[in-house]
């Protein structure tokens, strides 16, 4: 037997006997082993979180408080947040509008306006500073002092309002008399199935691009473009899972983005269309472009989805501490903060 083998056996026997005869060393070894196992498990846990959410730590959501002793929670169906001195919430039921001037909240309803705001769908402001509000049964304006309901829209479900320059307003209408209504030179023109070649009377959302071309998200004909009195169904060549599109918007680079009930996103840019599948299989309820150019999609059933042009990131109740995966609507203020409304009346905030 070689000297090296004898020496190795001696070391093994000596160390085994020494470990067994040294309680302190044995405790130290057990502690190190336990700590190693714990660290490994923690590493695996963090990795799984990153795999699920692609961002770690999870985003921190904060609640935007608007309730008081006289204002109760209500489902918020429309958000228009200009800055810290002008915030408008539209309620889903007949509870009217909430306005915050930076100091206090004011409720606008039938009792102080004479208007029955039943399920508000759209709030925006034009170049003249006039506030426009659409709801399940009409359209109204507010000049800062007085509310005026437009009798032409009485009983019509106004789903969206687009502003294209000063004095140019377009309203999307869904229903039996659905289509669009355009205000130009203080005169309204209605385009419906009975008096025009508009392909659909079920307009869920509309947007005006930088060239003042009108884009429509319809519930039955996909995406429609209206330009120079010509109607084009431009989504016919795209392999859609559904022709029901819920939202459409214009991005800062001029591209048009739309979202469907099948959780598909389409992008139209320079006569090219691109189809994206979020993989969520839940209706997209809102689209917002963040300050960094990423696209944020709120869904009803799959939380919030972010797309930065390359990768997708999902924020849900499981991986991002959201109170629910059901998001009613979403908006962005002038500072880039995102606001989300959820069932039960709460509104959440996030700085992307």
C-alpha cells in the first residue's frame, strides 16, 4: 500500500473522529448545510417569480382616494386625468360625474345639472377648453359654468369621443341608430347604416390620427378607416380570432393600436399591419401608451399586460399583488402616472 493511500485513510479517520468529538464543529456544519438549502430554495422562488412576472420586485400599486363622508365608492367606467388640479371620474351606473379641482371632490348628477348621466363612457376636452361627456344615452358639454345636453344625441349610446383640432369633434355611437357623428363648422353630420356606406353601426371606440383620418373599432367588422368620404375595412386580411374590437388609439409615433375581446393587439403603421397575441384570452378594456413608449393593456379577467415592443409582462393578482384581475378602464395623466379602476369602486395608481 502506498504512502499516499495510507495518509488519505489516516486523514479520513482522523477528521471523522474529530467531527464526532467536537459538538461545536458538528453544529456549525449543520447550520451551514441548513443555510445552504434555505438559500437555494429562496433562489428558486425568486427565479420562479421572475419567470411568471418577468419583473422583480413586483410593481407597487397605490390607491387614489376619492371617497369621503358624502361620496361613496362607485364603479368608475371613465377616467380623464389632466393634472393634479383636474381629475374627472365617470360612474358606471347613474351616479354621475366626480370632479377634483385639486382641493375637493364635486359630484355632478341630475340634481345639480338636470342631466341623467347613466353609465358614462367617454370624457375629454377640446381645444377651446370645453369638456365633452358621453354616456349610455346622450352627449353633453361643460364650459366650466354651465352644462348643456345635446338633444340630437338623446337616447343614443355614445361610446367614445375624438377631438381633431379646435371645433372638430367626432362621436362614436353603438346601437340601432349607431355609426358616427361629426361636428364641423358648428354643424353635426350623422353617418349611419341607413344614410351612408359605413360598414357598422356598432362603434366601440374611435380615434383620429395625425392626418385627421378617422379609425373605428367596431363590434362586428373589426377595424374601419374613414378617409376622404371612403370607408375601408382594413382588418379583413388579418387572421383575427374575433371581429369585436373594444379600443383603438393613436400612439405618439403616429401608429394606430387596437385591442379586441380575444386579447389580440393590432398595429397599423405606414400602410403595414402587425398582429400581436397577448396570450391572455380576455377582453382588452383599455390601451394606454406609457411615457417610455411601452403599450399597456388593461383586461377584464387577466389583469394588466405591458408590451415594450419585444417582450410581454403580465401583472395579475398572483404575481403583482393586484386586488383583482378585472380592470374596468385605464388612463394616464400628464405626469405619466397610470390610473386603473376596478370593480368595487377603487382606483389604483402606478408610476411605470
